[in-house]
């Protein structure tokens, strides 16, 4: 279990595992690059009534918003500001506790050729991308993992029965 994070529950009350949350946050950091902290701040502004696009029913636009954000609309301004700040701090803290704050700079432990050798693929193609994506997910879940541990994960995954 990660220090500073509740066991069994992801941020904002989700029921995702810590590994799923870590990987999801890692992909966000990789996508936003050095601007990930700006994204964290902006994420707390999105459920504001004023952020709803013109011509869109505010109640419909909230269907995919987490409950923690939806509840902000019912709060006073002071309560909403405090909650938004707590959400931002919680997201930033989770990213840092998960050691993902520089994930956008990471290189994969294995390059495409090494991935192909590890899983026994002889020709480049979509299958290689699937395995490189698996290595990326593994790396986000295991930021302190080694090249050999990544290889072992890919070997185990290759030999696992299809589900």
C-alpha cells in the first residue's frame, strides 16, 4: 500500500485499485507533460456552473463528473473553494506519492526491438505496439522497476492464458 493513500479506494471516492489510479494518473502526466500541475488546477474548475458551455444543460453536462465535484455545486462559495483546493492538493499529492511527477520524461526500460525479442515477435506491426503499451502501463505501475523486471512481466504476460 502507498503511504499517504487509503487502501482499497482511489482518489475522489473511486473504487479503483491504487495501481489503476497510479497508471491513470501517469497517463495524464505523460499527456500534459510539464503542464500537469496546470491540468490539476483546471480540473477543479471544470464542474463550475460558469464552465458549462453555452447552450448545454448544466445537469446533463455533469453526468460524467465525479460526485466530489458534483457536490461542489451545492456548496457555498467558501465551501466550494475549500473543496476545490483540497481536490487539487489531493491530486498533486497522489501524483507525487506515486512518483509520477516526472513521468513525462521517462524512457521505456525496453525499446521496441527489445520488446519484440522478449515476447518472441519477429516482425514489427500492431502486435509490437500492444506489447510496448503493456510495458508502458507496467512502468507507470512500477516507477522504480528495472529493465529485467519489465522483461519478466512481459514474459509472464505472454505465457498467461487468454481471459
